[in-house]
């Protein structure tokens, strides 16, 4: 998961007037004035302008696992705070955060597996229910917002890539040759650990096939890093006739590594974790 800076300007579809009012105004009438708990059809978030803006913002990658969904599956427009109902781990209550259903800052693009609850095989062979669905765990359930504005008192346990820096909570480890996501701190009483653990589990960041794909990228990058270091050692002892060739090889490897670190490629957060320490040791900046 990588941090993404969201532009302030919301897509036009979120504020579009239909039936004489915006969706938020109509939702207020339904949930507050008429005191209904369900039965409202939310549509603004699925407007084409919203989907396009989210795809461009995240460059076709899932906000949570960094898989490139654009090439293989439809985009799920995911509500960070669930709109219709909330699964707090012990019960599913209605309504959800209806006032945020058409709120730009509450929307991210997600792959199907990060968004929809399914039983998944994890990297270690265990089966675990992953996918966000209606889940939105809090540090203190008693602070759960019941009406507009109260969400500011909540402490979410899930990481929001547009509001948090995921590198403060998550890092990577290699276990039995597999690249997995782990909490940055091992202190289980630390809020950073709790948020990391909840995000890894709910989003399913260690699904077996996701780990397989991430590990493939890790292995390619590792090969490139080894080649870069060999070329630099050769350059230090090279004859004049071979210097240009070695410098060209170094340049190619750095260009390859830079591509992996940029947001245009999947698993860029993992790539930076792997690449930056080596470049720092070599005193190279990209």
C-alpha cells in the first residue's frame, strides 16, 4: 500500500442534482427526516466521472494491495467508511455512514478481492475471511459516529492511503522465500501495530496469490540490484575501453529500478522498501 495525495476538487458526478436535490440532500430526508434505516439507493459514487477520477488518481491500481485491476477486472468504488451498514465484528448495524456515500474523501478504487468478503487461502496455507465489505473496525466502538460530523472522534483501525502514510504502519519481510506484509512495529500494544494488523487482515494483503505476484516482483528487483552492484565493482577496476559499456549497464539498471519505484508500476511500496537501502548504501539517488 502506498500513500496517494488526493486532489481537493471532487468529480462533478458527486454533486449532481437529480430529482431537485443532490444525493446528500435526498439521503438526509430519508435517514434523518423520515428516520429510515435502509432502502435508499446510492448512485452518485458510481457515476462515470467518479470512476474515471479514481482510476486516474491511483493509475489503475488497487488502493489497498497495489494490484493492477484495470487490465483484468472491473473497478470497485470502495467506501472507506461503509455507506449502507456497518459490520463492527459482532453485529451489522444500519444505517452506515450515509452522509459520506457521495463524499470524495471517502472513496477509493479497489480490486474485487480487497473489497468483497471471501474466504481466501493465505501465504501460509491457512484459510481466512478477507475483503473489507461492510467492515470498519475502530479502536473504541463507543465512539462510533451515529450522525454527520461525529466521525471526527473516531480512531479507525484501517489505514486510509489518502489520509495516512502506510509506511508508518506497514513494512515487508521475506519468509520462506515469500514477500509478505508485516506491521512495522512488533509491539502489540502500539496503535500502529493494531492498525497494521487490522489492515493486513481485512484487506487480505497476504493472500496467497497476491504474495506470489509480489514475490515475483521482489525476485526481479533483487536480480537487478545484484547486477547493479556487480557493475559498480567492475567500474572501479575497469580498463578505459570498457568504462562506457559498464556505465551503460549501470544506467540501464538504475532506469529499471526507478520504474519499479514509481507509482506507475505495481507494488511500488515494496519496491522502495527493497531498493532504497541499497541505493543509500551506494550513495545513489534517483
